[in-house]
């Protein structure tokens, strides 16, 4: 007599832990690694990676890159809004721009940064123009008078 087989029951075993994909997205936009996000969710990194393929149809690297780019885009937009409206914490925005977006003091397309301009002004004797109102005047340098007859 043939042995009867039981039908497979997909509900047998440990139930899948739900993943809050909004939390995953936020972490990725903020620059968190998959390991950090998995630890925050209380799941294994491999579980997060596998579920990304199951639920979104892409590997985690692709998903992470897409969300990280969105985070950088949001940061640029925030900086832009800060620049045109004057709200926000400017030092933090500068730091994020330097650290995450690769921005620095040097201007592109041939423009000079402030320290370059100060150095050039000093060389050309225009440093008095750059002095702040509270700065003491520069010391007077003695020069020989220029004589019109060339003696």
C-alpha cells in the first residue's frame, strides 16, 4: 500500500517578521548601512536582503542606491531652500554638504574662494578693503618720496 503524503502547509514554521519599509527607506536616505537598519529592526541582515528581493524584486544594493540618492537629493533641496529663505541651521547644512555631497570652499567654473581673494588683495595692496570695521589699521610702512625729476 502506497504511503500517503501530507499536503505542504505554508503556515508551518516561524512566521515572517513584518518589515517597516518606511523605516528602511528613511535609514537608507540618511546613509545607514543594511546591517544598521537590520539591527534597528531586530532582524538578520540576510533576512532584510532576502525580503528586499521577495517584496520589491530587486537586490538590496540596487534598492539602497536608489534610496541613498533620494536622500542626497533631499539634502540638496534643503540647502537650496535654506539659501533662498534664510531658515534652518546653516552650520549643520554646510557640514552635511561638505561631508555627504563633496562640497567645499572652492568654487567651480574659474571662481576663486575667499582665501584666494584675500591673498591676491594683499599682494595687490588692497587688503585694507577686506578689513573688518573693528580690525586695527595696518602699520604704516615708510617709503621714500617719489621725486618727479627722477633723482
